């Protein structure tokens, strides 16, 4: 059975290498506990793309001390930076290689049904086995806050959710705000209609759309 080891057992875990056990560690990639506003996120990111994960590949770093996962992102729209092909790659800490696993509580949860906006900065960890140029590979700016997840639910007015905020109506709210921040019109790489995306995913915000009506502007979802 696969189990997670707490951080206090890190030294023992790294020495033991017990098969079937995932070491739960703090990610070396940046994550912050306070809200990072959209202008700061936009400035920090070298690539801002809308897209969906299509493949996952885990690998050891060159020192064989940490496991990372490379997630292939199929790009729908580009809001900042240059995307030369149809995909970019996201590097996150953790994953499984054989019977050895590592995980972090600060990682975003992604699968092939997830669609959203990825704010990427250059990755400090090289992507082993990648066929993409280094400027097409990145890690999330400000950790979890570097990903804004789409709900795809008409009942939620096709909203998007970050760790601290709700953006009602992706096309009328978030697209407009991002284009204002970048000073550029987004570029379409592949046709995607947010109103036809109906896969409702787990949200980091915990907002209950059944009892809360979304306003016409982004709201703060932090509890007072």
C-alpha cells in the first residue's frame, strides 16, 4: 500500500528508499500564503497560456534527490509570451518513478479534464527527456496562485477560480483583465469554447456556487 511520509521523517525516508512509499515534502518551487494580485502574477510570468493537460511524465533530477513531473499543456490561447508549437510544459515538484514517490501539499491538482490559465516562469529544474525548447518549459509563478481553474459550469456563469479569487465569466471578466494587463490581444492556437466546457473540478477556493451568486467583478474569497 502506498503511504505518505511526514516531513519529520524526511532524513530517514531519503536514506531508506522504501518501495511503495511517497515522501511528502515541501516543494522547493515558490509558493506564498498571501494573495498575489493579477498584475503581479502577469508581471512575474514569461508565458501566460490557456490550456489543458494532455500527458504527464515523472523523472528524477540529475542529483537523484528529488522527483519532478513534466505536464504537457495543450495550448488554446496565448496571453503573454511566444508559444512556438501547440504545447508547453509545466514542471512541478513530486511524482512517481517506479516504486518511489514524492509529493507536496503546495502543488496544484491537475488531470486531463482540467482547463484553465497557466502563469509560467522559467523553470529552475530542467525537464529531463523533453523535446521542447527551454523557453517553452516553465513552473507556476507563485505556486498554486499561478493557475486559475475554469469551472465550465453554466450555473456558475462559467467562472474561473484561483486560490483566493473568483473571476465570474471567463470571457467577459478574466480575458478582459488579462488583455488590459498585457496591453495585447490574446492569440488563439486552438479553438476552445469555454461555454462548452462542462467538467466541474475541485476548487482551491471552496466557494459553493449553489448558495453564492457570483458578482460582476472578481471577489476575495479569503475568510475574515
